[in-house]
C-alpha cells in the first residue's frame, strides 16, 4: 500500500504531527511497512515449509514428520513471544528489540536458503526466535503512537496495521511460493530473506518517526538480576550442550530428540504460566475468578488453533497429492492456497466489524461466550466439509480446488468470530498485575493447540495420519462439542467473568 502523507493540524508534540499516514501518525507507515515485509517473509516461508519437507528435491520426509515439524515450528513462534516481550521490557526496549529481531529473522531465512539439512533446522530456529521477539513488540509500538487508549484514532490505527499484516501474507505465497515450487526451493527461501531485509531497512530508516516511548526499557534489570539471569541461562545452555553432545556422540540422535522435548514444552509452559497466575496471592477474589473463567476461553482457543493451523500442513499436503489444483484448466502452485485466508480476512473483517455494531445498536450483539462457541462450531464444520474431498480422493479421483477454498472460507469466518474477540477478552479479564503478560498467555493457546497436533502426527509418538477420514471427523466433532459445551456453560462462565461482557 502506498503511503498517503498529508499535512495535518494535529496537536504539537503528537508523534507525526507534521504529516500523517491516512490520518494517523507518520510512524504508523514505518510499522505498517515493517510488518508487511516481515509477514511477507514469514508466510512465504511457511507456505513452502511442509511442501519442501516432503518433496523428493527437499528433505523427503514422511507427511507425519513434516506435519510435526511444521506444528512445532508454529508453536515455538508463539511460545517465544513471552520471552520476546520480557526481553524488550527488561533489556533493550521495543524499538531495539524489533531491530534485532529483523536481523535474526533475515539470518534464519538465509540459513534456509542453504542446501543443507543442518542449516535448514538452524534457520527454522532463528526465524522462530526472531518472530517471537518481533511479534511481541511491534504492536506495542503501534499503541505508543497514540495518546492512550482513549485516542479516537487508536482502533483505526490498529486496523490499518492489520491490513499490512494480511497484505504481506496474501502476496507472499504468490511470489515466494511460486518461485520455491516452480524454480528452486532455496531461491524461494532466499526471497523470504530479501523480504525481511527490505522490512528491516524500512524500519531503520523510518524509526525516527516512532514515539520516544518505543526506545525506553520499562523495567530494566538491576545488576543483580542481570547476573542471576545470565548465570541461569548459561547453566541451562550447558545442560543442553552436554545432553545433546552425549546423545549425538553415542550415535543415538534423531530428529525426535529435538522435536519431542519442544512439543512437550509447548504443552507444559502454558499450564505452568496459567497455574502461576491463578495461585498468585496478590490477586483478589474477583481477579482470580476472571482468570478461572479465562481458562475456558484458553482451552477453547487451543482446540480452535489445533484445527485451524492444519490449513498450512494437513490441507496443504492433501492438496499436493490429492487435489486438482487448477482453475479453468490452468494449474497453480499448491502454496497459493495460503493466500486464500488473508484475502478473505481483508474482505470480511470490515463486514464483521459493521455487523457487530449493527447488532449492538439493536441490542442483539452476541456475547463474547456465544462468539467463541460459534468460532469453535465453524472450525469444526470446516473439517466436516473436509470429509467431502477426502471421500472423493478415496474413490481414486482428484478433489476440486474449490473444496479446499470452501474449507478455508469457513475457517476464516470462524477466525473472525473468535480471534479478535479473544484478544479483546484477554485484555478485559487480565488482572492488573498481569496486564501485559496476559497477551502472551493468549498466544500460548496457539502453542498448546499446535503442540497437540505435533504429538498426534509424530510417527514416534501418535503416528496418526491427520488426513484420514476417521480422525478428521473426530477432530471436527471435538470442536463442535467443545463449542456447544462453552455455550451450555455460558451462564456459569459469565458469572465468573464478573463485570466483563
């Protein structure tokens, strides 16, 4: 999207008071473009990842192992938003942390571009770390551009920023996916590195337009805390090096020695974090009740993301082998399916925003609980719909591309019903002491859902073929039942939520 910089008569001292970006502080243009290019690199690589993992010219792994790697990678990205936020709050501040994140992501994509399995896994790790650092902080800097939560431009600013995310996500598979699948896998990954490089340059050149708060370290570590943190970090690093050195040195190392611990981490950490908050004696009874109610939303979201994120793995691998990926006789790359969701988001998000307002004016807007239940039922319905192309494929025919587009459409409607509401209810139900950390807890729902997928699909653990009719039907039924359970217990949950609506 081209910058629309116009003269503005904003209050002196307001960030970007001389010029605006579609009526918003000029710094929003910097963050918009940075996030667009970062999402371009992230979603482009993500569209190629499962296809490369199973391709004869790639790593030539089984579909189960590829799905497990993909799920673990996604779970790590969201798990690492917690330390990413902590690092900015205690060490570097959001602005410097995002700059470091851009460099780490770019190096990760460059490692993916090298034709070696070892560098590929190092690259995945670097991209996950960098994404965790960036994801936790760039939205914070958008908030810094405005005069607090009551600034009338604030919601619109986040909407513009959200468009940048989806614009990058839409373009990426069309460019990176096409080059990766049709020309060379590693050239596709190199394009992802170029995208992040462009985003980083844009950020560094435009950072002068950001608010001064973005450079501050809110609660810097004391010298004693720095020493303690460094000591603990080195101890855990030494333990990992010794352990994996012994496993590798004795010839027992396999990919699962890395995958399974990371998968378990994705399940254990969310439980520990929520338990710690719930048991905090500084919380009053009302705050503790809200956290207890939030667990319902957390579990529901984990079930939702477990199914939803298979759109990039299970559905993509199915499309590669068993779908007729053509439109009017013209064949398109499988990775292009990953552009369906972001274009639908951009088209439908304004419709949903209008719909909720229209219903609200008439006193008929569904409650948060009903919206959540609807999101679960819809994502379950998308997998019931998946049974049709599965049945066609079992009959020895190629399923039409529109079946998959229909599945992505239903999932996107479910996402718009659940995801924005989840972000909102997280901020409303967070205890004052954990106002910032609770957003990280929301992201942990994605981590938990993807970790379950990783365990189920890993040949060494569950070994389940996730594109088999029986299991797809089971997942669909689980989501629908979970949606009805949330709805049936809505009065109990509403009572626990206190004054939150």
